[in-house]
C-alpha cells in the first residue's frame, strides 16, 4: 500500500447488526481508498458486520473482551495492534470503545482521536449501569482525550452537552444512506408477497429491528390489536435478531392478542433491502434510546412512508414525508397505521417518493462520507 495514505484505525464495541456498526460498514464502502487505509477492531465479537467489512478488503480483529481479566488482555492486544499499524487517526464509535480505545491511543500513539456518539437516552431505568457509567466518565475525559467528537444525532448533542461533554470538540455528522442499495422495487413487492402467500389487496407494514425493550415490539402488537375491528386489512412483517417463532415472549403477546395469523416473524435476514422495498408502510415504535435510526432512512430510500415514535432524530429524518407519534402510545400508533392504511396505493407511493427525495437531499451516503473524509484530512494537517 502507498505510504502516503492516511491510516485510520476504527475501534468499535462490537460488530453485530446495529446502527453504529452499519454506519461504519457504509462508510467503508464509499470512502476514497486512494487517500485512506482502514483497519477495524471490535472489542468484543466478530459479528455479521465483520464479514461484510472484510469483503471490502479491510482487516478486522476481534479482541473478544468479556470481563475485567480479558479487558486487560484485550487492551494489551490493542496496544500491540496500534504499535504495528501506527495510525494517523484513531476513530472510536461507541461509549466503551471511546473510553478504552481513546485511552490506549492517547497514551501509546501520536494519532489524532475521534470519538463517536450514537446514543441519546441515558435514563437509568432504560440503560445498563455500565453504559451510563461509561458515558459520564467520557464526559469528564472529553476535554482531554479526543480531538473531535462526532455525533450522528442533533438530539444526542443536547443530551451529551447536558452531562458535560466538551461542546467545542463536537460536530454533527448524520448517518448516510446508500440510495443504490435501498431503492423502490416492483419486483420485490411482487415476489415477497408471493413468498408469504399474500394478495395484492393486503397492506404490508414492516418493522426491522432486534428484539429489545428499546424497539418496543409490544407497542406495535397492542396497536395492531386496536385495529382488528376497523375496516382495514394490515399484515405485519417483523425481522431482526430473536424476532422469530422461537421467541416465547413475542409469541405469547401475539397469542394473547389473537394476532398470530397477521404477524410474520422472519428472524435475522440477509435480504433486508428486498424486504424493505416490499413494504407499504415502515414502522419504528421505539420507546427510547434511538439517536439516528438507520431503518427509517433505509425505508425512505426505498420509497416507503414511515411511522416513527418521536425518539432521537426521527422527526428530523421523517419530516413531512411520514407520521411521528409519541412513544409508548398504542392508541396513537393504531391511529397512524389506520391513517396510512386507508390511503390509496397512489397516495402512499407519492409520500414514498417524497421520502426518497428527502434522503437524497439531506442524508445521501456519498455526502456524509465526504464530511468524514474532510474531517480526516483536516486533522491530518494539524
């Protein structure tokens, strides 16, 4: 590799299919490889995103940290990797990687350090104690360790200013969306309905997200129950980690609401762009914690109108192309589903076209990647 390339070492807590992990992958697919050489370290697992990153020719190392003892071993391995790579820039992506990666880089390298924030809500009842502790420690260290702090969400900026993060070092770079990978597809609508045995008269609402209290699948089920006696036929497609027929909690909610016949639980899938393009409505009923939900932009890029709860930057992303409601309110969600469901196909398609245009104008991946490249170059010149 050319020696004049800037070496960027990315450190992330894990490489499961989450928002920060996917944004790292998206960045690496579009960044200028003539200018930058990338290395990726996961503090914990290898994960499904790692395979896709390696397919780009980027080396991935998983440190498999699980506890205090392995933390010391992992930190030493991290030091050895930094000594070998000698990065110009160390970019960390989440609280724990900000803390661990930032400290090791500050002590043992001369690299510039970029922290990443991809979280909003820090309420104790809705977050792990270790997450909140790491956030508050980082706030104390934010004036000393990072050169810049990238926040993907305007809502998250306010939250982190409130707990003491250094305002002078933070900047907003939103998540970006690949409008070529996510786009409208008549073929997807036709073939996906055929896969599920659905007719053209059925409205397909979908939710993409792991089974987690944050995503609030129960809220969607409660809303669907409220729609049973209304003059509209909607089926619900759910996919994500642990969103399958082996999930006894999820199955129990559906059985209690007598909704097993209208919910399709697909589990983890590798064809999310196809599934997303097949939807008539995309739903994100999250209760807390979202910063800049990728699933909204992916659906909007696919010309699918969205219903989302007012968490993080959801309202800013969706704007006037969809509906934004309060979280933990199944009545409001049912009303929103009914409002979108009773629209004609043409009206939903028009909303979807406006949604895609909003993504192109404001959150196109190439434009977001350019902002990261400009940041890398500016830090390299200091």
